[in-house]
C-alpha cells in the first residue's frame, strides 16, 4: 500500500509539473518530430528527478545528457528533468524509480542502502586514503559487476558511481580535534551506519532528509551538517553555518539508477547510447564538482564570512578513525564479508 501511495503521489506530481512547468529544466515544448526514423511511434519519455538545484554540477552535466539523447535519437527519447526535490526527497524518488513511476534518479549511496544493503560498504569511515583511490575502486570491473547484480535483483539499473569529493562537516563552532565535537547536534543521512559513526564521536546525530537541512539549522534543531561542498553551497548552507571543516570522514560516493524494466524496454542501440552518455555525465560531474569546490569555499569565505578549516590538527584523522572503527564490523555483520573484501581489493588495500 505504501509503495502504491508513493507511486500515485509521484505520478500526480509529474503530471502536474508537466501541465504547469515552464522552466528550462522541464521542457514543456512539443518534442521534435522523429520522422521516418522513429522507432516508438510516440516519443519515449525518460524522467529524471533529484534533490539538487539546476546549478548543481550533476544537473549541469545531465543537461548535456538531455540535449545529446534527444538529438541523437531524433526526438524518439524526450528527457524531462525535475531538480530541486520537486518530486520529493531521495527516498520517495528512489521508491518511484523502483516502482516505475519515475525513470531514473541520482542520490548519494547512503540513501540507497535500504534498497541495496551492500552499498553500506561505502559507509566505512576513513576507508579511502585519497579521492583518486576512491574513484579507481568504484570503477573496478569485478566490484562494479557484483554491485550491478545487487541492483538488478531489486529492479534497478546501475548507471555509475560518481565520486566527486569528500563529505565536509559544517558547524557553528570551530572543530579541529575530537574533543571539539562534544555537544554538537549534527544532521546526518537517514542511514544507520552514519548515525553509529557520529555517535561514536560523541556527536548527537539527527537523521533528516536533505530537503529538511536548512530549516533544521535555521531553527536550531541541529547546529551542524555534513555533505559534499557542492551540495552544501547549492543549498545555501553558508547562510546558517559559520565553519566548514575538511574532516575527510567519508568519500561522497553517489549513484545514478534507472528503472530496470524501462532500461530493458529500450532498443539495443538506445541502451548503448544511454550507457555512453551516462558515463559522460559521471565524468563531467566529477570534474565540475572538483573544480567548483575551491571556488565555492573561497566564495563562502570571502563573501559570506565562513571560516574554512582545511585540515584537522595533526594526528586527529587517525584518532577519529580509531574511535569509529567499530562501524566496519557493524557493516560486515549486516552485509557479510564478500562485498567489503571486494572493495578492499578494488582499492588496492
């Protein structure tokens, strides 16, 4: 019943937005005629929803996906983009993709753990020594194949693991050492391993949807949050946070997913085209986000008076990792050793 209600809700929202939307993200114009090359008669509608605004690096990259797909299929596929949480939070959109009322979405992997439990492997704190190591591991052939099978089993088509940076902590007080975390109330992902991680650091974690972060900080429900800099900047966290701290606690691994039945219904050449263009989205998103991080941090500092703490005090990363190492055991207990060991191998550890 819950799944049916979510599907009805998302379908209703999509139809309403189709009827009234005039923004550049949702193109309400008549799709280009497919002419004699049309394969589907009526155009295939590929709908994408996510929680970030149009200016976010992922949506900038995905705008090119829309343009290229529509041009290369002569309008046989029409791509509709619903950014900024128009269709609800991550969990609502993921459920809608699984149910088929939405074609695809993109979220951070912690949001997807309740659909594919093995994704908890990315929630092991301080696992990756560098962003380059993380990006290499999430594209390892054996690891990707194992993850694809897990996604397929729940009716989702895996479309890539964009990994554009680390999650940063923000707060209204400086944090340079473990003891500085005392008393912090931090918005966390709706994910049990993130909650366990922050509790181990003596933080009071408050799981909230990303769409609820700003209001919670503004109202004092929480006084900290953690996220990719790109996400925090695009949702104006600098208006309600005084400090951004490069804690490097977890690499921001995200995932693009599509309804498996929708993907399988596409002609083979369209599948290949979608695969190719999504690989480009992943690459472009990572590049843009990494380029944006430095400029966004500088703007937050210079324009909005935010203090940037780019490194913890000497020895603190090792201290934090030691205090939170039990999280890996919790994950192994829940998902088994195989996927964890496979990630270790993929990361060359």
